[in-house]
């Protein structure tokens, strides 16, 4: 059973009870991400996510960790381009503890100067680790080439100089302006009483965070795509390849599942065309797959592959051939049925994971404004047939809509540019 509520303090609450488990997962989601930062705030969302673990008025950093560790739970957080989530998964009997600790971290943090200094070193090391990952660097370059200086193209972590410049005052102002209950979604999945959960939230959450200030976050604006087809030399032996399109976000759930089926049949499974034809039959790469990302006003569909320098030209040519084949023959009924069956099976397997169910509710709530239970999602998936996804081919599978970035080996720029021509 899924319940949606709005608390008196403006927080939205999503509850899914699962009686067959002894686990509960709770997430405090704020509708703020790195893509909402202005030029003077780069890296603050992610850095603040780190800092709420560094001590509150009631708990030291060690006491925060021990509170959840001692009951076998998991306490973690992540920052995305448009959301930040703090979450805890633990035995159901400790739901009150989870709500207490999360609330204390988010609204009781004191941001000690010495912890800020130490955590800067941690985040700087995180950024440097990313710089040593050719896959991550390639994706950052891909976004920069496609979306320029738009906030969605910026690093979630910020740059090294952004982190060095952060002050306690910056953190306090950013926290005050962004971490309001009116900007909060609480999602809970597992074995618990909805009445108890709502009572605990009323007990531990602040009464009102929409308080006496005139701050309004900047309105999100869709990025404008700049066509780009580029090879960038690096200091690595392998070539990382990203190519893809952007498209408007639809609030229609069938459109979402239709694109999911399309992408799964083409590249999101081991039996997909990309994996079978380019890796298994031709041996042109180690990894190849497609993936999707959704934001408020835009979505992107990507193909990622990595290969050796001597094979990457043939890899691009083979991708071009696969798109020609897709336009010429499209998917068979069996390919679509197999993709639907694969996805429905994945949904069924995910039923046992309370953290997954907690996250799933928020993703759907933010995308379409409602939440489907698992049986409804499976039902919609089984309704999708070839004709439902024909429009994807007609609208988006055109070579002029694709961007491409290849990054890796030192000699990459010496190779001739191979473009799609489908």
C-alpha cells in the first residue's frame, strides 16, 4: 500500500508498507542538486552533504555513525544534479532512531571549522580520484561540449578551487536557504505503521522552514544542445566513447516505459543488439551499453563504450551500421517481448529491496507527480508493443541529433573523424 501525505510544515511524505519484510528504508530528499547552484556556489550542495555527518548539537561524528552501526543499519547520502538524498536502511523496529538521526544531522549540524578543513581534503581527494578515471573525465567533457556552461554540465563535486574557497558562512547561508521542509520529500518503504511514521515525522522535523526570508532558488532552465563531434587526446591507453541525444521529458508514464523498452532492446541488456553484435560477434570493445538520465526539463539517452585505439574507428562504424539496421528493420515482436520480460523480471526482483522501493517512489513522484505500485508498473510494461516505440525511431534516430565525444589515448586526435550517416 502506498500513501501520500503533506505535513503541516510543508514536507511531502511517501509511504509504502511491505508486511513481508523486517526492514525499513527512509530517505530525506531535497529538491536541490548541483545543477541548481550558481557560479558562486559550485560544489556547495555536495560539500554540505558531506558536512552533515560531521557533528550536531547532540551528537559527535562518531556518535552519528555508532547510532546506526550498532543496530546493523546503513546510513548514507548522495548528491545528484537536481536532488540530494540522505537515507538510512535498518531493522524496522528502529524507525524512530533513523528519523531522529537524519533529522538531527540535517537541522542540527554545527559545521565545526576543523571538520570543514578536514572534509575539504576528503572532497579534494574525491575530485582527484575522478580525474584519474578516464570514463568520468570523458563524460564530463561530453556534457561540456553539448551543454556548455549550463549548470547541468558542471561537476557535481565542483572544481578544486571551488572547494578550497568554501567557508563556514557559505555553508550556513546555503543550508538556511535550501534545507527547508517545504523543499523536502520523505520516502519510507518497509514494514512499519504509517500512523507511527507520520507521528514521528511531526515529532522530529522542524515545525516550519519557510521562515522570514526572501530567498527564492533560480528557476530551472533547459540546456540548449550544441552539436559536437570531437576526439580528445588523453594519457590513457583505452578510448572512452560517449554518443547520444537529448529529448524533452514527458509526464506520460507510458512514454517513459516505451523509451525504457527501446533502450533495453538496443543496449541495456546482455542480449541487446549493441552487446551481441558489437562486443560478442565482432569483439570491438569490452564494455558497451546504453543508459538514460532524466532531469526537470530535459532527458538524455547515451551509448557508452570503451575500446583500444586501434579498434575505435571500427567501433564507431559498427555503431553507425546498427543505427542503419534499426531504421531499416526496427525491432521484432520477439525483441520487444524479451525486453519487456527482462524489465518486468527486474521489477519483481527489486521488490525485495526496501532501499530500491524507497528511491523508486521519489523518482516517479518527481517525474510524473504520482506513484504506481509495482503491479501497475508491470502491467504497463506488458502493454508495450512495437508500435508504441515506433515514434522514438521516427523522432530521435537521426544522425544530426547525435553528439559524440571520444577520449583517451595520446594519438586520438590523429585519427580521421568518423561521423554517423543514418
